C-alpha cells in the first residue's frame, strides 16, 4: 500500500473510532482549515492541550482607547474552574483569573491596535491585527488556534478555526478573553489618571450615558477613536 493511501486510511479509521456516529465526510468538512465552528463541532477536534492556542479580543465597542487581543496556551493541569467568559466574571474574579493564567500558562501574550489604526482599518480589521500581534509575540507555534467569533486573522500556524461564542465554551478562549479584558481595563485606568474628567476607570470608554455627558462637557478625549459616533 502506498504511503498516502495508508495515511488516508489511518485518518479515516481514526475518525471512525473517535466519533463512530459522525459521518466521515462531515468530520472532514469540520476539520478543514479555516472552517467556522460551533460548540457541537468541537468534539471532532483531536488535539493535544499543549498544542492548542486560544485567541480573543476586548474593546471593540468603546468610543475611546485601543483594542486589545490575547493569545494563550494552557497546560493540561490548568485549574479551569477559574475560567469563564470574561463578561460573566466580576472584576475581582477576572483579576484573580488573570494572575493564575499568567502564572501557569505555557505561553501568553497581549497585542494592541491603536485608535488611529481603528480609524484607518475599521474596528474589525484592527481587532484582527491585534490578534496577529498577540500571536506573533507568543513565542510558540501552536498546532491549532481557536479564535472567538466568526472571523479569524491570518496566522503562521498549522490550523486555525473561528468558534462561534467560543469565549463561553472553550476554556483556552475564555483564558484569552480574560487576559485581553483585564489588560485593556488596566490601561483605561491609567488613561483615567491622565484625563480624569471622562471617568474611563468606570466605563472603560464604552458609550455609557456618563461618558457621553462628559464628551459633551469637555469635548473629545485625545484617545477618541476617529469616526466613532459620540
């Protein structure tokens, strides 16, 4: 038997063993690089934990400040009970999880896109750029990257999949969402000390009533995103 034929048969047999009730054609469709996944698709992925990277962003909605993204690889024995979608955690819980993730992760990194880049590229492309920067500085090439949402950046990795609502069902994406959220919140706290009239430490630049009233009273912040309606 030729090598390619043997490899193909081994792959098919492995898939049948791993998911006996799942048609081979559907498995292969899910495993195709770049395909958008949902929670039900995740069981098809056969990957070593230490080879899996999660990526997520924070700060697409604010009127002010950069957008952040995080990339992270967790060990097998990571205490996943501290993880959840970052939006579902209290600030205290996020801070605690952040410290545990940064202490125990195999690798982690934060990437940013500036306010000017958001204005020039649009918020989606700026978010993807921040993700690329986070992965580029991770220092590890993952075998599989899972990204929250329905879009994924172009990365130098073996395989990549966007995962719909991945920050609510994939622990390594939850970890990335926490890193990105905490990093950005802390940055907005520093900006608040420079421009305290806007209340950035409270609303993190999001378009709350308090923030809009501050803009009307004081004009635009020096970190306002170009083109964002206030």
